[in-house]
C-alpha cells in the first residue's frame, strides 16, 4: 500500500468530529423538531467551528422509545427529520464544504 493510500484510509486520525442528535439540533421548518433542513441551514456555523466531520446519531424510521436506536426500518428517514431528498441535500451541502458525514447504525437494534 502506498503512503497516499495509507493516509486516505486514516482520514479519521486528524478529523474533528461533531456528534449530534438531529431532533435537538436546529429546526429548519418551524415545527419544533430539528431536521435535515435545519442542518443545512447551520452548515456554515459548523464549518466556522472548524469541524470536518459530522457524526449523526440515529435518524431512521423508529418509534423513538430509545433515542432512535429502536430502528423500525433502516432504509427510511424518520418523517420528523425530513425526507430522503432532504438527507441527500444535506450530504451534498456538507460535502461541498469538505465536511464528511458518518452515521450511527446498529444493525442488531433493527426490528419490524
């Protein structure tokens, strides 16, 4: 493996992570619950903090009895937080700013 490949695989070593719960971060549509629109609205703020990676706690479809870790369907966004298009827009806008996004997914918590 080349030094360049090693450095790319170890990107997290020099990363400044910002971990957040979407529902309590920022409400972008004025319904009282944080959402992906709110995250897009606050990306400049997060960038100004100097972070270069956002770690999202669970945002999947869930009954929300365990802070979202009780996932009902890991293929769907919880409707309180927006749509798959909202999530895609958030990713696109974060990446434009050089901000990586990692997500918390604990597969063995998924149920039907």
